[in-house]
C-alpha cells in the first residue's frame, strides 16, 4: 500500500520584503468563505391518537404514503393524549414542481 503525502506548496517568486516603508502590514489575500448550502424545507403535520399509534397500521400508512410523496419524518411531538407527526421535504421551486410535456393519451 503506497502512502500519498501532501506536497509542500511552492514558495512565491517574490523576494521577502519587510513591509511598507511606514511599518504597516502588507494586506493579506482575500480568502472566499464557503458556507453550507441553505436548504429550505416545507413541513406537514398530522395529528393522531395514541390508539392509532398502537394499532400498528395507521402510523405505518402515514409514513409510507408520505415517503412516496418525498416526505420524511422530522419529529413526533407529544400533545397529551394525541401525537403530532411532523414531516418535512426539501422545498421545490415553482419551476421544478411544474410538469412539462404531453399528457398520456386517453383511452377511447
């Protein structure tokens, strides 16, 4: 197995200068800051009872149907005898959500 080592950067061709004649520091190079891409979400809530959670079918159906539409479970919020299912998906732009093309032919 070969080891890949990071190479040392080459020194600039400029001679070392002590700085400006008045003793001020030379300006440093600007380094662009790169932040995390912003992701906007759209949210959906569904209120269900404890009995619906315990039956083993309702919660599974909500999560399956939501997942088919691009929703993911974000959080389950306690609301006393009810629970709020908070789901989210990436926000779609108006251009992305618009379907372009021809509709399938209708059966005559």
